[in-house]
C-alpha cells in the first residue's frame, strides 16, 4: 500500500510507439514499413517504444563486451542516482549500418532489474547468432549475416539517449 508518493516506484514500459500526430503516420494504402514502429520511424515520436516513467534516475556505465565463438556477452552496470529504489528495464537493440531497407535498430534483449537507491546493479546479456539475424535478399529470408553491427543499450528505443558499441560478425 502506498503511504506517500514515491513509496512505490512503478517501472512499466510502453510496448508501442506513440506518434506525436497523425501527420507522422504513413498513408493507409502504403504497405511499406517506412515510418511504422520505432524500427522504421525517422521522426521524433511523442513517446518512443520502451519509454517509461520512474521516481528514480538511472545512469548507464560503459558496457563490457566479450566474444566467445558466435556469442557476444554484454555486461552493463546501471546506477540508480536517486534516493528511491527503482525498477529499470535495460534494453539492447541491434543495428546493421548500411542496410537501407532494414530497420534502423531492433530490440534483441531486455531485462527488468531492481536497483536500490544510490546503488549500482550489474546486468548481463547473451546475444547468440539469432540476435544478428537480418533479412538476406540472396535467400529471401532472415539469416545471421556477417558484417559490422552496432549494439545500443539503455532505457528506451530512442537512439539519441542510448549508448553503443560495435561488433564484427564473421
């Protein structure tokens, strides 16, 4: 039971993108993905996919990355800068630079963590080859493609607010 504001700290996240206006929506008869969802939208939405409110403020440290075979292990430290315990949803997005037709970035992993006030919590992710699947025009289906990828991490899908690192896949 909530005795005072901040005694309970919600940590929900939006499962969709909220457009700022209907002018941002593509024509109903346009069946391309351009402008649809966070993955293909180039304009700033009202609220991005993964957005959420909290009484806490979180800061992400630089990720540590380790490759073993075809797997990439990512360790991120998340600091709660507030005086209130809070839940954060740490999100990892993968991007394939140079892909003009594919998504700008795609959610590949997430974890909800409780971070006590003024503390740091370590979050670990494992990205396997399926995390790097992209549409392969040669076989007309999804495939784990070789090349350079950018992995973004943070608290929502807004690239401007995310930290990143590069991964080369063979």
